[in-house]
C-alpha cells in the first residue's frame, strides 16, 4: 500500500517542482502584521478554544507570531504563509509544542533537536539563555529551554527564511503551488507523502493573508 501511494505522490511533487520558475522572486509587501481575522480564516475553524498545557488560542498566539515575523524578517505574504502553515501542520493548529513521541523535537514548528541547535547557534540573543554557551548546551533540552523562555514561536520563523537551504526558495514563495513545494522539499523536507496536506494548508493561509 505504501509503494502504491508513494510513487504517485512523488510524481506529483516532481511535476510541481519542475514547473517552478526559479528565476522569479516574490515581491516584498509592507503589510507585515497578521490580524486575528487573518489567523482565524487561515486556520479554517481549527483555532483552539482555550489556552492550556501546550495548547494556545489564536488570540493568545497572535502577538508571538507577529513578533517572530517582524524579528526574523518574513517580508512577503508567501513567507508568512509558509511559516504559519508549517506551524499549523506540525503542531495541529497550535495544540502541541512537542512531538508526542520524541520530546526533544519541539517548539511551535516541532523542529528536531539538531535544527533547534542550528537556530540557537545562529542567534546571539538566544544563546544568552545558556550562560556557558556554547558549552553545556544539551540538545535534548533545547526545546524545553525555548518553550520556558516563551521563544517557541521563533525557531520556525527563523528557519522559514534563514534555515540551511531556505533563503533562495523562501524568496520565491508566492501564490503558486510550485513555489511552496520547492520551499517545502528544499527547506523543510517533511516527506513526499505529506506534500498534498501541507500544500492545502498553505493555500488556506496564503489566501487568508490578503
């Protein structure tokens, strides 16, 4: 069953990616802030009803989302949509801060420990959370430290545009399906079997952010 579904999906991904106009960059816009109306429409009825434990409502999450967008320079609609869509997919629409099996994989974008370490190594202000940095940084506990410091929305925003291999494809994120597939497969690489679902969420978010 896996082989029957994998190859058609992979073929679809390749077809979309090959049609991507690699020489075209998205035009930056100035309306960076996301409104609660935008976020609610983007989540299509999936906003949590209350904040508790790992779950956070769209209203409570919004200031952190906008702060991360501003701090890490998500300058285009496509970049903001990719960031929010990835959080929605990975964290079940703001319901989880950790992978339910691997706790070291976490924050709102459910990034692996090695990716979180990359984020920390790239951001001096975040490094200050570890007095002896770069010594004594336990990679299995990075997610816990970032969540406790209320920085759980930041790694995903940084990774969207600055993660390894992300900058070029992030600059081209737009309303085209191929631009998202190119970004997802190059920057996130969540697996060919997840592309269709991720793309559907991206379409919802992108259309809402207008």
